[in-house]
C-alpha cells in the first residue's frame, strides 16, 4: 500500500475527491464530461489529476494529448491535468481480479488522490473490472445519459405504456453494490449524479417522459439529476484540438470565431459544476494547501507503481 493513502484500519485518509465518470452505455458523454470537469476544476485553482481506465479506447488520454499538441502548435498556454493511463502490461492483467497489478492499480489511484485536490477518472462504456474498481473508489459518480429510453434502459426497465419502472438494470445494480461496498469498507458515501446529455433545444413529449421517469428512479436509487447539457456541434469539435468550453476563446484557442453556442456550452458546464456541490471556496483551497504541505512533510512524493503510465 502506498505511504499515506490508507489508515491502519483500511480506510482511506482524508485526501482529494475522487470523481468517476461512469455509465455502461457507450457514447453517453463520459469522456467529454471528464475532460470538462477536470479543466473547470483547474480553472477554479485546484490541483487535478485525470485517470483513463478505458484501456481499449484511451479517449481521455487522446483528449489530453491533443490539448498539449494544440497548445504547442498555437504557442499558447492551456492548463493540463496530471494525466495517467493504465500501462499495456496492466491492461492484460486487469481481467484477473486477484492479480498483483490490480491491487497496485487500486493503490496507485489512492496515492494519486492523496496528492491532488481532485482525481477525475474516465471509465469505459462496459462492465469491466477496472470500471467496477473505480466505482467502488468514487466520492462522486457522474453518469451522463443521452436523452433516450435506450439509454434509460441501462438504469432501469420501464413499462412501454405506463412508463412505470419494472426493475433495475445491470448498471444500476453495479452502482448500488459500489455504494454498499464503500459504505462498508470506508464508511464513506457516494454522491451519484445523473446528467442528461445531448438534450435537444425543443423539449419533446419523449423527453418529458424521460424526465419524469428519471425523477421517479432518482428517488428509488438515490441519485441526483442535474440540469442537462445540450446537443452542440461544439462539443464534438473540441476533442481534436483538446479544448473545452471553459477555455479562453479570446486567446485564439479555437479554430473558428467563438459563437453564442460556445458561450452557452460554457454556461451549461459551469451549471453542472455548481450542481456537483464540490467545496470550491477559498477556505477549502486553504485546507487543501495545508493538506499538501502536511503530506509533503511526512511522506515521499507520489510514487506510482508500474501499472500506470504517465503522459
Ligand atoms: N453535449 C454534446 N453535444 C454534442 N456531441 C456530444 C455531446 N456530448 C458528447 N458528444 C459527442 O458524443 C460522442 C460520445 O461522447 P464521449 O466520447 O464523451 O462518450 P463516452 O461515454 O465517453 O463514450 P464511450 O462509452 O465510447 O467511452 C463524441 O463524439 C462526443 O464528441
Ligand atoms: Mg469514453
């Protein structure tokens, strides 16, 4: 176990908040959300690490790479989180729940959390071991969800006529299990936030039904639903140059002139950050600084096991 990450009774020491972007449904917006939340938190003056556990696609790793490359090309400064992804050796071993590498991975995430204010973890759109592991370490779980009953189905099955909830789906059970495990092993709670993503500008009858089913399910499963993120071409264009809606559009960061849609996207992400209820005020920053000074004085700097590759 890495120094300083856990107490003798197996509980994690007070350290940075672990934010996991998760949803077994592919393409729901996990990577896009992870990058936006990471940059928003850096913007508000916090130290942020990102971890890519989507070992097949490594999309968050590409997003961060693209950002570095674009900043170099344009000769501008773009803040970048300390980014980690799983090394190829660990990817192969991650299927074996009992492997030493998997234990090291857990410890690695814990030591990253011990030396940053926030760790943002991106997970794959599938029920993998690494994804379940991340869910069990989350303080906040953000589940973006496309505005469709196809996506809703990952959380619960509904009656096609009455829209009554018939039963929970596999992903909801994974989260409930993670919440139980965290409460049991660390006496810590999991704040689960569902974010409706790619919402259309005009609310349709279908969307209103999703909204009402989601609110009903929120009570049953214990998650919060935030105001959503709209469908905007800008979000798709950001990836290739590694930028986000939070970046300073005036400093030639975009390939095009900023539009109203860019500004609206920024508003929506700021709204999401607010809804996450993270302690971002000055007193919290001072506490975080004190914690970092304390950690630096009693332990060595972050020593990651080989399972992580840093980029
Ligand atoms: N609000 C949005 N408006 C428009 N496009 C979006 C929005 N959010 C995400 N996208 C686009 O949708 C696609 C899927 O998003 P993203 O890669 O973030 O999802 P994901 O959940 O990480 O997918 P996967 O499960 O494959 O990892 C990407 O092309 C992304 O640019
Ligand atoms: Mg992804």
